[in-house]
C-alpha cells in the first residue's frame, strides 16, 4: 500500500480496509526493525503468508494481530484493539451487491463511512453526497462524463441513498458538513429540485448528529476550494482516512502528514463558515430566491 492510492477495481482484490490493516501491520514491523522473514519466524507463520497478510490478501485473526503487536513491542493498546477490530474475512456489507456494477472506489468509500466514528466533509460545488436527495443524485448522474445509461444512473442513485444510512438509527455517526454558498446556488436539476434539496439540507441540519456550516461568498479565498474532502475518523486517530474525489476516481490518503494537513484545511474552512443557525438562515433565503 502507498500513501496515495487509487482504489483497485478487480473484484478479487482486497478492499481498502483490508489493505489498510496489512499496511499498518507492516508499519509496526518496520518500526520494530524486523525484516519480513524475521518477523514471520518470530510469530510462527510462513514468509509467503506474511507477505500476503501485509498486502491485505490473506485473512488474519484478531489473535494473530495481537501476536504481531506483541512481537513488535507495540505498547499502544488503543491502536492494537482497533487493528484487531479490522480482522477477519471480508464483511459482506450492503455495498458488496454493487461490486460488479460500480467502481471499487465507491465501495471503499461506503465501507470507510460504515466503520467511521465521525465524519467531516467539505464541498464547494456540490451538496455532500450524504445529504443529497434522490432527484439531485439523478440530475448529477445525467451530466456524467462519459454519459451513463439510465440503468447506470439508477444504480448510482440507489447506492448514494443507501450510503446515507450512517446518519440514521442507533449507530448514527456525527457529521459536520462544510458547504460553500456556491454549492447552494448551483441549481442542479432545475429550480424545483434545487428548492427541494435546500429544504432537505435545512431539515438535516436540525438533526442532533448533523451540523451544516455554510461558507458565504463574502468569506473570500480559502484552502480546499478545488475539491471535495471527506475526512473519516476511526477508532484511533492513526487509522483516520481522507477521501478526495477526482475525475479518475476516489483517492484515499492515510499518511500522518496528509491527515494533519487535511485536518488543518478543514479547520480553516470551518472557521470561515457561518454558525449552524446563520447557515440555516442563509439556506432558507437562497431557497426562497430559487
């Protein structure tokens, strides 16, 4: 695994979560100063198995992860528990039914969101996907490049709406959505859809676990304006993940320097935004003007 990755597309490839577990085990090994061969001998596994484990291609038990951590003299119990929680064979989440239909990066994002403890999202041009309504998703699908067939658009609609389950129920996670005023005024799908989307955004912002912060045009220039940013917090900060949308697919970042950078970018963007109450007022004014 590398620090900047484009998610793999093969259906037989390990998921991003499996790759991350293997990568973190390799980091612990290297920090302890062991070669792959020496570490395999120390914990009693074949060297070939060690390589596949670190590549995320071989299922590993929680007990084995704890054995690795002990052998590598890792004393961070929080990290060890979090890594142990990532073990086992691929969990067949709801997103797996889309594995041969949508790009694997979309599935990796859904899996990352599913396991996140909290999320911060920043978007300048689009309403964040977790807060989009069906008609807006459909409108965005209709302008995709290259063009999508009607059934492909509907697959993306159903997938995006299912992703939103992380915001509801007993397992709902906290979400802070930082949205630029430009996204509120784009009008994807026409006035009726735009108004419905804005009303939905206001309603979502009243939920206890959702905070919508709007950056007004008057805020001026700010970092992060060229792309959407999804920051998924994990059980421990070392396992956080940043996802960026690009024209060639989802890009996932996890190097500590990158995590710190995007935390700082989001902090600055959040500081430029209006309060939740003032954000709702601005959204309501734009809805009336639309």
